[in-house]
C-alpha cells in the first residue's frame, strides 16, 4: 500500500467544479486585486475566527511581517518566540532589524514554555510571538498575563492552527492579533501562497490594510513605507469555497488522530500530547520515536510518506549565528529536532490506510 504524506488532488477533485466556478467568476469580473472576492472571504474568515477583522495578505510570512510592522517593530527591538518552529516566525523579526529572542518549548505540546518567558524580557522587548504548532493552541493564559504585566503586544503565529481552540476560544482570538497561512498544505489551503491577519483592534486593522498596499490609504499617497502584501482575488475565491468544508475536514483529521493514538498507546512511540482544554486541528500528526531516521527510512521503503518538522532549531540556523546562541541552549527544542516525525493525517485517508501507517510505524520502532 502507498500512502502519501499529503494528497492535495484527493481534496481537489470532489470540489473541482465548485472551485472552477469560483475562479471563473473572478476571471469574468476581472476584479483581480482586492475587491469583492477578497472582501467576501475576509468577512467569512473573521466570523469563523470570531474576530472583528480579518485582513487578507499574500502569505503567512507576510501576515507576520505586516503585523510586526503595524505594531512598530524596528531595528534594535526584541521579540520573544520559540526556537522550535518554521523559519518565518523568527525570520520576519530579523528582517525588520529586530532580534528574535528564543525560548525553549514544552516537551509535550511542542509549544513555547510560558515558565521561561519572563526571564527573557528586557527593556528592548516589544512583543511576544507564541506559535500554535502542529494545530494546537499554546498556553495563552500565562503568555497574556506576562505580556500585560510588561506592556507587550502578543502576536499569535497561528499559521498551522486555523480553527484550533483552547477553552473553546479559537486561535487568533487570544492575542492582540493572530496570523494565518493558507499555504496549500495547510488545513485551509489556497492555490499558492496566501495568508491573513485577524484582530479585534480597529486601528491596527486599518494600519495593516494600508501597509499591505505600500502604506497607502489613497491612490499614490503613502502615509508609511509598507509592502505589497495583497491577497489575490483568485486565492480568496478558492479559499471561500474551501472554508465551507473546513470543520468537516478538521473532524476527520481528529478521527484519524484518535485511531493513531489508540494504536500507539503504551508503545515506544509517543503520540502528540494535547493539553487539557485544547481542541487540536492536527495540521500535522507528529510523533516522537527512537531511532527516528531509521524509522523514517523504513516507512519510505513501505510506501509511506513522512516528514521531519523540524530538523534544526532556529537558534542553530546559520543565518542567526550573530545572535550568539549555542548547542545546548534550548535542550527541549534540540531534542525534538532529533525525535519528531510527521505521519499522514489528511482527511481523505481511509481507515485502512491510517491503520497500515500505524502498524508499519510500530514495526519500524521495534
């Protein structure tokens, strides 16, 4: 049996006619940049995330970058974030000349450890950027408490967590703002790069809308130096179609995760630990396993797609050498990089495929 890590064609084919009609509507209207298709999607997205505003942008990375720009992050500032995450989290901070100040993760959730945040705060700290990794919301209550105590903004990196909840409160609604990615492999994936910023703050939302068009509120009048972060109308049309099915897809991912959990319980394989009160959307199903690289090769030989998220923590990335971090600074992040392995979890899998992956993973781990 061959099981891909992700099968985008299996998702697309049942929706092909509906998606093609939506794309044709954009093509026929020739309203290709922002306009009614983007506005429609933004309205639906804000309702889904239970925020007042949703601002469509060109990628998840640009959502982070635009948000940091909108809160005034500048050279010399510091922003706290985890070391175990996708590069964009810290890369957008560094791109503005600020310093990403790394914090280690919790062993179970892979999310930032709130107990380690406060000791990293200095007079230069301006924001905290927790990441809801693999589809699980971070422990936002203590993060927000620390931020309020020190007068810091909280920007949620929710790129992998649209629809995830903590205490029944959705991702993007916990911080000052939340940033989403609609990269094709996400639970809600576009036909290319796309992203969004969600917030309840009117002034911040307006600033983001201006920054996404070179800081312009009126044609050829630029109040700020922004960027070209606009969401394509075609991407918005595709996302509007897919958003209607997102909760159904989440539920099937959760069913697949439950099958894995039941099979792996009590074995050498450590399944994802979901914090009490959290409702994960399983953007990835990430296990910890001894001899990870050997297990990965075994599964490849059995026709099973897997992936390593992430093989090198951010504090050890070559481009961040100048920040002075060393091996051993963040042991949980470093240990995770050597043990994690993502298994197929997408909703188009049937139960026999999930069980085949689980059985072969068990065989590989012996």
